[in-house]
C-alpha cells in the first residue's frame, strides 16, 4: 500500500466530510472540547509515520484505555479472566443492566463498562498499587513518561457515575466483584481519564499490528496468539452496538472512546488513531468512522 | 503456508478430538445422521485441494445457504436491503422474537432466521421463479447441476416450523414482509434443505476468499467491496451468539448450519468446509470448531 | 347505596368529562364509529336498571367477550386450564411476545391476547361446534337470541391479525396449542366480533355480582368459588398494563375492550357497563374509566 | 361471619398443612429462625381478637413495613409521589433491574424494593429525623412504645445489600433519588428490620379495614379514599409476581415479607396477620398463604 498517497488523499477528503453528531457532555470536561478538532495518525509496522491535523494534541481517550487494561489483565490472570467476562458482542446499549441481570453478573465482553469493571477488579486483586502500576505499564509501552491521568476528569466521572455504581453493585451481588467497590471504581474512573494524542495512541497500539511485539522497541508486549485474540475481541466488541456496522464499513479491529477517539489496527501493516469529538447516535466518533471507511474502501484494504 | 503439512497434521489430530454435543433432532431427517461422520475440504485460491474423511459426502447444509441467499439479494436489491435488515450481532439466541419485537420487526442481521426470511422475501419480490432461480444461481457458481433441494427435509421443516411462522407473522405485522407468508416460508424451508459435500461447499464459497471472483471459472460473482462486506457480516454474525467465541478461537469469517457443517474463509488464501454432526450448546458443530481452531492456532494464521 | 341519586349525578357529570384519546382504527369497522358515543347501564342484583345515553346501542365488545370464553372454558376444563395459562398481570403491553418467549409459551393470564387464544384452543378441543356453541352459551345467559357475531369485523381482524398469528404460532412451537391454528384463530376473531349494548352487557355479567347465579333467571352459571376467582382475575388482569391504575382509581373488577366498552362488577351489589369509543394510551376507554372513577369515589364504594 | 367458629376450624387445620419451602437465609439473622414457627392473629373492626400459635412472638416483618412507609409518604407528599413511582404490578421478580432500566428509573410500584427506596427518599426529604420519626409513627398507631428496629438485622442487610445499592444508584442516574444514597439505604434497611408479633401487626393495620380510622383509638390515620387506594395497591402489588395467584386463591389485599409474615385486610371486617417462616419459590410464606386460602374459601368471604 502506498501510504504516502492515501494519507494525502485523506487530507484532501477531511474538509469535505460532514461533521454531524454531538460532543459527549455528561461531564463538563468533555463538553467543553472544540467540536471541530480533527486529528489522525498512522504508524506502519516499519515505523513510517503519517500525521494530519491535530494529531499531536492530547485528548481524553476514555474507553480506549480499556484495551490496555485488558492487555494487562490478560497477562496477569489468563485462566479466571474468561470465566468472569465473555467475548461476545453485547447486542444492547453499552450501559445496559438488562443483559447483566439475565446473565447473572457476567458481562458480555471486556469493553462494555461492566466488563471493564471486572477487568479493573482483577487488576486491583493482582497489583499492589494498581493505579500507579497501570500507568507505568502504559508509559512503558509508549516509551513516554508524560502520559498521565487527568484528575479533574476522573473526579467528574466519579461524581456522576451512578450507572457504573449500579453495575458494579449488581455484579458484586452475583459475586463477580472481589474487591471493595470504591477502590475498583476509583481505578476505573482514573484509567478512563488518561489523555493521549493520536500520534501517541497509534504508537502505543502498534504491537497489536505486529503479533504482540512493539516494532519500535522490539519488546514483546504479549504473545502472538493473544495479540490475535485481542484483535478479534476488538473486531467483535469494540464499538458497542455498532460493531457490525463498523466491520461492514471499515473492516478493521478497533476501539472507540466517548472523547471522540478511535484506534484501529491492520494486523501485519499498521495502526491508526483518529480523533473528532462529535459522536453519532451509538456513541462513536462520526467523522472518525467516515475517514476510516474512506481509507479501507479507497485502498480495498479491510482485513476481510 | 504449507497446506500439505497442516492438512496432514489435521488428519492426525482428528481422531483425537472429543466428539461432544448432540445431533440436531427436531426433524427426523437430521436426527437420523451418523453422529461420527467427519469431513473436511480446503481449497486454495490457487485451486489446490485437500480433502479428509467424508469430504465427498453430501449433507444438509441448512443455514449455510443463507450466505448464498444474501449474495443474491445483495446483487438484486442493494439499496432497500439494509433498511430492512441490520448487520449487527444478535446478542441473543438465534430464534429469539424478543429483539425482533423491541426493534419493530427489523432483524439484527441476515443470518438469524428472521433476517433470512426478509432476504427470502426480497428474492420472492425480485424473481419470477424464486425457488428455481435460486437453485440455478447456486448450481452456476458450483458448476454443478446435481446440487438440489431435499424435498423431504423441506417438508419436515415446514410441518414443525411454528417459530419461523411466528417470526414472519410478527415481521409482517410491522410491514417488513411484502409477500404472501406461505410463499416466503416455502422458499426459506427449501433453501435450508440443500445438500452439498464439504468439497462442493469449499469450492462454492471460494469467491469470498478471492475478492468476489471465482478463481476456478474466472467469473465475478460479486464486487470486491461486497465480498469484503459479506465476510465482515459472516465474522460478526455467522455463529449466532457464539460469534465472539468463534472469532476469539478461530479468527476467520464463516457460517455454520445445524446439519453440522461450517464454511470458513481466509480472504486471499483459502476456503474450508468441515462437517461433523454433533452440535455444541450454541448450535454449532462441536468438532468442526475444534479442528478450525487447531488450523489457525497451529499456523498462527487467523485474519487478526 | 342510593342508585337513583348517583345515576342522576353521573348524568350531570358526563357532559363535563373531557373526551380524550383515539378511537381504535386498525380495522375500518372500528375506526368508523362516532367518537362522541356514550352509553352506560347499571343493573343491581335486585334487578333495578339504570341506563344513560346510548345504553341501548350495540357496539363491538371485542376483548370483553374473553371473560365469557374463560367462564365456559373454566367449566369445561378446570384442571388443565391453569397449567396452560397463568393468573398474573402481564406487566407489559397486551400484545407483547417478549414474556411469551421468556415463559416458554405459557401466557400470563387469560385476558391478554395470547391467553385468550389458549382459552379458544380449549374450547375447540372440547366443543363439537365451538363457534355455534359459544354463541349459544352467551345467548343463553343473556336470554337474548339476537346477540351475534359480526362477520365483517371478524374478517377484517383476520386479514390484519399478523401479531395474533405470530403469538399462536409461537405458543404452538412450545406445544401449548393443540388444534389447527386457523380453526382457533377463526373462533378467536369471531368471539371478539360480538356486538352487544351496555344494557345487554350489564345483564349478561350480573351473575358475577351474585356469586355465579344470574339473579334474573335464577340460573347458576358458575359456582360461587369460581365466580370469586373470575372477579379476582378481572381485578388483576382486566385492563392490560393499566390494571393497577384502574384498581387505584376505580377499585372494581372489570374488563375493557378496544371497541371502547368496559364491564365492571361490584360483588354483591351491581354490574355496570359503559361505552365511549376514544381510548387512552393504554387501550382502555378514556371517558369510561373517568365515569367509573366518579361513581366509586363519589359513593366511596370501591371493593377496597 | 362467625369468627369463633372459623378460627377454631383453622386451629384444627394448621397441623395438617404441609410446611414446604425454605427459610430466607441471605442474612444469618433470618436463616437462624425455627422453621416450624406458626402464628396467626385476627382482629375485627369491632375489636374482637383471635390468636393462634406463636401469635405473640415478634419476628422480622421485613417488607410488610413498606406499607407503613407508603402510608406516611402518601400523607407527606401526595402530589409528587405518583410521578416517581407507579401503581402497576411488576410482572417480574421483585428485585429486577430490567424493568427499572426500561422504564427510566421509575419503579412499577411502592412495594418492590426499588419503589420502597423511592418512598424512603421522600421520607428523607420530608422528615428532619426520618429514622426516629418513622418509628414514632409506627409506635403511635400501634399504641406501643416497644416496637423497634433490630440493629443486627439492619447491619446484616446493609453488608449484603448490593442489589439494593445497584437499584438506588440506577434510579439516581435517572434523577429519581434526591438524597444521599447511604442515608436513604440506611433508612430502608432499618425499616425492614422492625420486629412485631402477629397480634401487633393485625392491630397496627386495622385502620385499613376501617376506612382509615383506627377503631381502637378512634384516630384517623388516613382518609377513607386513601385507605381504599392503599388496599387496591396491596391487592395488585403486595405479593411480588404472585399477586395474581394470591388474589385468585385468597382474594384479600395484603402484603408479605421474607421473614415469613403476611398481613391481609378484609375491608369493613377484619385484619389478619400470619407468620410461618418457610417461603415458596416466589418468596411468600408457604403455610401463610395456605391458611388464608382456607379462611376465605371456607367462609366464601374473599372481597370478590
């Protein structure tokens, strides 16, 4: 694939894309973002880098950090993990308690909020200083000590996070949360508050395009088999109840956040991060999906 | 990939696989099958062919034919199609009316029964002799005039198909079925009754591994973009509420049938059909999934 | 209670009642009714009669006839009846298939459509000429040979009744329908088409106010114990998902129909029928409930 | 009704009743109860009293106190009350979050846990010292200063009450809880912990059999209209998803608790309390329902 060419084409297309949808506004820290922001960064497994727009500006990555939490939990507790959380698409809205109740406290997958809370519970069980150690894990892969939680965002989420509190209490009633609820919620709200730029995200997740090995540092973050499985989970569950639509239109494994960010992986080839704060009705970045659809359609390069 | 080698390894592994689960028995024609049958056939885009066991024996392909029905409907009525059926995983058991009612008669995807009924309704609207023309479409791609419906199976399905009748009536109450209910059901039960062997299936679906072009005849069955989209739908929706598990373990787009068959696609490389009649709790071939998991794990060759 | 006085008060109040809501219009025969019609008839167990407005005009009693169907089935097959249908409020909209699927084809109660279809199935099993014999049963209690089905209404219902067809097929898939689907649906659509006036309705149901004995003829229609149980079922399930609201506001057992009719019973005292075609959002007569609320509030005479 | 005679008959029948079901055991304080306990007390509006068995022994009345909480909230905040909680039967298990989510945080009725939590929230808003003032309200009607919370039970409930915490958090996410969650939960767990005997219960609730006026003290606890409405709500919603069965078999408004107690009202005639700790599958006292069914069947004296 001629990356130079397609990135140039994308640069030309971006200004023509409609910018629909609404910026997430349930906390003031997200609602105050400039809705016209747009960043994109593509990193190839051969370490070619292509950035566009606000690719260097940090934003709240929100649920994208659930992938990193899963990577770490997958390393720490492979066996019990899949007894406590599934790998199936949820089929319902990302915050739904309905399925959680019908399925007795076992979340459908690790990327819906309930599933990420179970992942956090595992991290709390396994790590002495979970907040600090998770941050070091992220910084280590990124090779960047500046990446950090945003305290204001974490506090804001906590003060409005009654639905997450409902879910973790429900799971605890079924025995699927082992630690103190407030400790787990604190980790959860913190990891959602991490701020990174598109460039940092693309480089952070490059190991999933390279069989688990970070091509920049040569570090094996995770085994090839696990890398494939993580991509499979992202493909099936990475976009809430729009996963099928994303696979149909874009055809890459990926994960979105309500901050307007998306990370997507082309195994063997590249990782790409986009950022555009307006969200569609399903809670995913409107322009982010459009530009990724342009990318894979124009180059006929979805994984399918 | 050294196909010779991996097929030889699979041949050695098959006898060691547990053969759990139950043969589908809601109609006598399926229940009477020898539960120990096992067939496998892999065809590469370069037309190398590898068969094992009962690869040449025909069996009831059941829901696998929903893929061919979708291919034909996708060609005939691209625009209206996706207003009438979604591309999202169902999140619930394949026969469920619950979601159909909540979502006002629009099925989640074309591979659950309700979705396939809508696809059949489109074929009835668009074709003068839908049963005959669908069969010719299948035979044409297969290059094989012997492929046929099984009248006994179709009749048996019809006489017990009250849940399908419930679903089509429910959808008609929402205006999402345009034709006479009995005509649509007749087409549906017939296409589920088609009998093919693993060899025939692998060759039939090879165009989905080759950007829509059948490598054997050179015929463009469908455009490259549609071929990718069909694979995406199979990846997300091809295994009922076990789609995530199949992606996690096997990592190939595919489709199963309650006759114990599975077709899977490795885009750019090969198609593979397996047949083993015992089904797991989710209604998919128990040994079929196991041998495909062995294939992609052993060769680290899932699409992810 | 001074019936004379309260009926006079009601006559004064009726013109002041708001007439909100919509006339049922899913079949032309119902949609064509004059929305301003209003009838009321109260019959005491001592055979005092008080009529107001259009009390003598026949209208489509619709679901009210489900009570008579249950009375007959209760006599014919007491034992099996309550294995096949429950006595609990549905908690969801009257046409819902959701609960029917979760509860494996056993309807919540005999007054939702699904439950009435099971009752009809019992009548078809037990009676040689179910349509004729049911009509004779109704006529016998009414002492009126003119009461009849309306063929046009029955045909109209049949041609649009896809949701009922969905439900009966779903129940048959669970084994809870024993007879041919079309035969049962034919009985069902016919009994919903019966036409009666408020006067005829009040007199028809008077036996439920008198421990099962029709005070006019002295005929024991049903035992005292069964009479109480039928009133209990009407109290809990007679107004779809507005049963609680009706108990709270009116406090009498009763049953409504989408034709705008309501029958209500004050055990030991009287039966009352009202008719006003506009329906509230729950499908019950808007003014009908208002005037009954006036009656029991003004006289502090609910059963509670 | 000859109370002397029927109570004598009941005394003879009790030893012959099967004692099925299980004692509630989710907290040790309930699980430790002698499963063979049986008490019954009937008080007529004319202040005749009939006790049997352990009628004088106090037990944990649990959800029965939700009726008293509703009585108090109904007095304090009639208007807003019914915007925040419905009067419809739940149709699902008493702890379900499903309906709560579908209906955006508005509980079906004040007797399911979620509804009682809203009632407690109202008490916290309206009362300066809600725990103390609620207790005084109960003691005042009972004319008995000894009635009290059981601290051990309240603490035990609190330490295992994750499902209640899930529900109140979910409702708060919809804006239907106005006060601090822990304060509301504390009141809720305390009022469920009240201990009373059958005699005390029957006398406490006698005002609901007498149009809101306590016949013993002459005190008007609540207006006649409200008294009828409270009875209606008990009839429709007092026994979780067994309300219909209770109306069918017993035919009295009432309320049960997981401690094995039941209070039932015959408006105009009597109140009756029974206690037998083994619960049926729906969470209601097994023998309690049986003896009440005997009472109303034997005397043909249900309210219907």
